[in-house]
């Protein structure tokens, strides 16, 4: 009398059939997870407070990120027409976001910054920029702003004191990157000059070789902060996290050097030293803020310089007017 043995049948399956069954089972598992996440996401979306602005949350986890990345202008204009020309809500990288449009909205935002709004970083950005745990992050307070403004580093009249130093750095960079070359790549040049100036006046770093070592890590962080925050080997965000650790280590070393110089009576000529003298921040907090300052002014300024050079190069008439000073 024979009996049915399912395990024996599994052993008799060919390798090709086994691979098919494994792939099929994996696909079913992914579908179950996807629909489960979708169910909870849409159920939560239907229970939100009715006082929230109109809008949608898109797909689970990714939200409406893909639509925004593919065509930002179309994304904004379509939702202004569909939801509201003044304000709408969306979801980027799993973070609920409200987008305020138009001059009236911007005026309301900046005139009520300390009343109705507080600085906030998405969780993915917090992991990049914060030395301490993101759970303890409380944003940048008024005390931080007052500390930076107190010595006058960010005031227009104070910039006069740095013009000579900036001019000297720019002249050296021009000779290094442009002199005697028939073809020049502007973006690498603008990256170098931007980071050199930032390191000089924010951190007091004057060694150009030290700055060059930071260019690669800053590129990784800039690229990763605009990608999906998946800490998986091989992803831009993964490399950005590793690069941020390299930059933080360098910043900690700089802070230690500045403290040592202060004990010898060195003058205060940079923002980092000012934060140390303030005495209200730990080394980790100073590191977080300096990393944020440097990254915020790195790619944005470098990109602006690059496009300026591009458009001026395409318009000889404007180039000659700039050259003549008219």
C-alpha cells in the first residue's frame, strides 16, 4: 500500500522548478507586505485631522517623492491646481510635508518663524548631520542664532574685514585651477574654492591639503542627502553616512586644535572658535552645527558659480560688460 509523501515530491522537483517556486513565493511575500503597508497607510490617511491642508500622501514609504524628483515644476503646479494655489500637503521619503506657495505664504512663514514654526530636519537628514541621537534633537534655537550674530560674522559690515583674505584665497585658487590651461572644468573649481573659503572663515583651516581631503566626503554627503534614506550598502545614502563620519572626525580634531590655541591666547577669527568661547555647546553640538553650515553653503554656492560662468560664457556681450565694469 503506497502513501502520498509531499516531501518526497519536493525532492523530485527539478532545480529549475525549485527556483521558480522560490521566486513565486518571494513575489507573494512582497505583495502581501506591500498591500498590508498600503492598507495601513491609506487607513491612517483617512483618519487625519480635517484641519490639515488639502493634499495626499502617495505611496507607502516613498510617498510622492518620485513624482517630485522626476519633474519638480510640474509636481508643484499640478498640485496647486488640484488642491490649492496657496498651500497643500504631501509626503517625501515617508515624511509628512506641507508646501506653502506664493508671496503671501512666504511672508506669513517668515514673519511668524518664532511663533508658529520651529526648525526641523527629516529623520534621514538628522542621521546625516547629528552627532548625537536624532531622538534628542530639538532644533536650532534662538541662542544659537544670537551666538553667531554677536561677533558680527554674518553682518554685511563685518564682511569688509574678510575681503582681503577672500581675495587672496581666490587668487591662489585661480592660479592652481585655471592658469595655463586650455580647457577648464568649472564645477570642480567652484567646489574647491567654496569649501576653501568656508573652511577658512568658519573653521580657521588654512592648509589647502586638508581642505582637498574633505572634497570627496562633502560630495558624498551632498549626493546622499538628496537620495532615498535607505542605509543599505551600495546606496548613495549609505556612502553619505560614512562620509559624514569622516567629516565629523575632522571637525572634532579642529575643535580640539582651536581649544588648544585659545589656551595660548590666540584671537577669535572664525565661527567655530566663537562657539567654543560661548561655552554653551558641547563638542558634539558644535560639530553638528558646523557640519550643517558647511554642507548648506557647499553645493549651492558651487552650483551657482558654475551656472553663472556657463551663462556668461554663452553671452559675450554680457561678458565684456562685466570685464569693463559697466
